[in-house]
């Protein structure tokens, strides 16, 4: 499957072929040689979906909340993509919780596409390829993309770079309140959800959020609202969707949404350049064995890392240089 084949696959994705979409995502996620061609073909058709990030600690009910939002959105006639980033199995490297055990009520819904991804060791609650997979799903024409993070607790700030709207889910009685706010959750939240709000302590969680809302300076005149839900009973889901839509309208004013996307691409381009640079170095012979060798040289004091790295970078762009050494 060459360039024409990649373009043809993406054309089938745009036509709504679910198998083609699954195939394209797998090729991208597994870093197939066709990855760049697929993403380049998807790019002109991506970026139009509203990206909603759902983040919070394990056990906060994020999956149930996402399921409720899917019900509301499908009831509105909107097509939905769900990208669920799950913990990585230490045995298989795959997602411990797969999409087959999620949202069984929607298994025959052609307007919904659900994909689980393994973090594969990535920190920050997102897999490294999440942004790429999001782009492919968007190219299939989905109106809304719900991105649920792995639930790593206080390391979930990566979601704010990818999502247009970041929803932070807290629950009473799990230490989510002050600890999470101190960890920087206040700064990334566009909307707070106090889920399982029928439990004791919901009032205290809401009170402590309100007491610290002055920290949310990056939101300008938008004060992140607090929505109470009991996702397992479907309570508060419609209200949450209404607030998400309200924030979407706020983003549309004064190019706020475009500014967020520019910030996303600024960081994304840096990441892509780092990835491409390391790929180029590997192609020129700088292997993991070479890295291990140089690490040993630095540890032994035979190499100065502040001199070594500029030299290696220079060799990467010197067409006449020899291959990197992999060891003695």
C-alpha cells in the first residue's frame, strides 16, 4: 500500500467505512511506514470536531460520564468519536480495559466510533499517539470527540494541550479536593464536575473549588463552572452538556478557540520535530546500543555530555560523517 493506497484508505475513512477507520488508526498507532502519509491525507479533513477532554482520578466515574454524554449527543443527532486512553498491561503492552467492555448499549450505533488506546508507558494520562489518532477520527467526520484519559490522578495536564474543552471530574471522599487543586488541576479545568454528588462530602468539594477559583487566571472572564452529576443514574448529564456547549460558544468569540489550537500546534510541532529528529538519527546509525555506549562514556567521565550532544547533533546533519559508533 503506497501513497495512492494510503490516500485511498483515508478516502474510505471519509466515506464512513468503519473497518478502514480502524485500519488507519492501527497503522498510525503502530508507527507503520504509511503513518506519515495517512496523517498527511487526514489533516485537511481534521480539526473540525469539538474536542472534549474528560480527566480525573481513577474511580471518579469518567467512563460512566462519557457514556452519558454519548447518549445526550446521539440524541441531538450528532456523530461522536470516543478515544479512551487506558492503562497498559505489563504483560501484553495493550490496553487493560478495551472498548469491548465499554458502552455495550452503543455497539450497533453507526454514529459512534469508540477506540481504546494503551498509554504504553506515556506519562500525563495520554498515549504519545493520541493526537494522531484524534486527527484520524476527526477526518471521518465526527462532530464531537470525547477523550477520556487514563486516570493517573495528578499527572493529567497533557489533556489541556489536546482538548478544546477540559472537564475535570472530582468525587467526594477520595482525596480529590484540595490535593488535586494543589497539583494544578484548577489551572487546566474549563469545567468542574462533582460526580457521585449524592455522597456525603459533595458540598465540601464544591465549596473548596469555589474558594480557589481565583487561580484560574488563564480563562479570562470565564469562571470554570461546577456541575453536579450522578452519572450512574444519568443525573446532571444534560446540564453538563449544556455547559460544554456554552463554553464552546465562548471559545468562538474573539478567536479564543483558534488561539488554543495555535498553542496546541506550537507544542505539537516541537514534539513532532523531536520525534522526527530521533528517527533520522536512528536511520543514520545512532541506535539504542549507541545511546547506551555513550551513557557509559559519560558516566565514566570520558565524555562531557555538554560537548557530546552538540557533536552528535552536528554529525546527524553532516552528510559526509561516518555512522555513529554503537560501542567499542
